[in-house]
């Protein structure tokens, strides 16, 4: 009873401000709990080696769990929350980067399995998620996670950092959104204390290694044992968190295990660049190119760093080189489209890049954001621009500039109060967003709130927004341009 009350309270928290049946979601989660298990590996001597979490994704016993549990395992034991146990028949496939394995469990009872269907609707805007975590780590085996950052990660696609309280044994747990849908697989970096989840879209990418029916153990342990380690996976999490030295250490371990791992050299090289080990960076990139001449990420990272240095023309050609080698990497396509407009006024190429970016990575918010800007500023298509910016915000509510664009579009329809609300959110994300300050001033002005509009224009002018200075001179008699910059 105590557990039910706590879970109901969490569901109410999740569904607050949403017109969704709490009972419906509660019923789903109670059902999902029956599909979640603890999975443990043992040595030949029967000594416990590793314990983590997982869940079934089909009625015939296909399960998903962190691949690390199979490393150095002589036997595997699966335990449901009701105490029922199963063994592993065989490992079907392993992900090269995500620390995930799909396997087939023995169905001794021939009654089938409770399971959770992965959702592809991970784009719904949400602040919090529910993790059906390991009962030994969290009270009653459930945790609430507050979304804090969203990334488009190399080789992992969408990675979401969350504030939560689970630990290592809950890695592999299902992550549920406020609709009661499975949207991710939980992860935890003890070194950094980072809780996160990777999108269920990872289950459909091309980085899975299938293991033959009759020789799966030989395939797994002799040829693809690197899939069972977490070096690349943890390295990428440190990389996203800008812990460059820790990231490089993990990529070094991956290289030691697999000396021909071009991806590890690339990511270690970029990590080294960030802590100014430029000699090591050049050596790593040279090695990566020798292993994989058509590898696109080196040029992408070079282009991205040139952009940070405001060397746009040089960055433009790096992105050209990256896209020529691989034309489906969404961040490269989006950045290149932006440069095509800035440097060449090539609207057609930019639109093609944004369309391709969205097609290749439909969860990448920046693709929708940049296409919305293009539609609004150059193609006079405000309705489609609004659709795109709504999508971008639903994918990443932390995206700088997104609320500013939506607020600007709302001004065009004279929806001033909602526009002000969006500009408030934009300024919460970036207090120096001069476009948000200027346009919020416009919204205030149209509502007759002159003092507030002049205050916003003054702040924007102090940050170098020239148009705000003109508006102060024209409409704000008590504020003069002499104050700007003081």
C-alpha cells in the first residue's frame, strides 16, 4: 500500500499541468514493473561478478540490458521483481557504443513474458521522467528524473542528462515519460555523478553487431568483446559533460583494447584539443585518417572549432569536406546550412541542408530551429516557421534562441502576452539575448507598457543592439543614448 501511494504521488507530479489520466499511466507502469528485472553475472566459482538492470521488449523473452554484465560471465541469472528467475539462452546482438545487449531468455514455463514496447515518440516536451530503478538502490524501486540537458551525441544520437537518485545497479532501467511511454534506457556515471538516459531510437540504429545463432559465444567473446566494455560509452558521457581529461582516459582504454578503433582516436583527439594538447590531437587525427580515410568527424570537429574562432570561411570548407565524406550527420548539415546563408546568401542550399538534417535525425532540435529561422527571415512562411519552432522546443526546451523565435512569431499575430512569456523564457536561458530583449520591448510597447519597453531596449542597447538605441531615441524621452554602454 505504501509503495502504491508513493508511485501515485510521483505520477501526479509527472502529470501536473497535463490533461492525462493518472490512473491510465499508473496502470501502465504497474504493468511495466512486471517486465523489469535484475540481471547478475557469476564466475566459474559461483562468485557474483556484476549486477545491473534490464527489461523485456517482446513477449517471447527478448531482453535488453547493459552489455557489461556479459563480460567475464560464466553464468547469468535474471530475476523479476516477483522473484521469478530465468536464464539466458543466447545473446542476439550488442551495440558498439551504447553499452547495450539484446538477448533471448529461456522460457521454462512456456507462458511468455511481460514486456515494454519502446516508443518512438520521444520528442514530446517534458520536464520529468520516471525511472523504474533497481529496488536495492531506490525506495520502492522508482525514481523521478528532472531533465537538465539534452545532447546530440556522436554515435549515440540523443542523450539526456537528468537529476535523479539511482546508482550503478539501475543502469539499463526503463525510462518512462509523462504519457506512460518508454522513451529511454537509464545510465549512470559514478565518476561524475551524472544520471542520464539514451533514446530508444538507439535500438534502431546501425551500430548493432548481430551474433550468429550457432556461434554467438564465439562471435561475442572472440571477435566483439570490445562491445562488452564501457570505455567508449563512458568516454562519450564525459565528452558531453566537457570533462576532457576523463574522456581522453576512457578513449585511451578503448584504444588499448582495440588498437584499430578509429572512432576512439577521433574522440580522444578532440578531447585533447579541448585541454590544449595539440600535438596529441594531431597524432590522433592522423592515426584516425590512416585507419579510416573517409572518416568525417575530424573535419566536422575542425569546422566546429573554426566557427568558435569566428573563422567562418575556413569552417565552411571543413564542413564541405565532412559532408562529402558522409552526408547524413545532422550537426554538420545544420552548421553548413547556417554558413551557406551567412557567407553566400544561398537560401536553397541551406533549406536542403536543414531538410536533410531533420530527415536523418528527427530528434535533433537545432535542425528544426534553423529551418524555422530560415522560413521566417527569408521565405516569409510564418506558419511553417511556427510548426518548426514548436517542434524544436518540444525536443529541447533549453535550446538558446528558440523561445525568442517563437515569441517573435507570436508578435506577428498580435499575441503579445504569450510573446512576452516566451521572451521571459528565452532570457532565463540566455540573459544576454538581445533579440529577446528588443522584441519583448516591442510587445510591452504594443500593450502600452512604455516604461518596461524602454527598460528592455536600454538593456539591449547596452549589449550592443543598435536597433534598440534607435528605438530609445524615438520613443523613450527619459532615456538617452548617452546612458548606453555605461
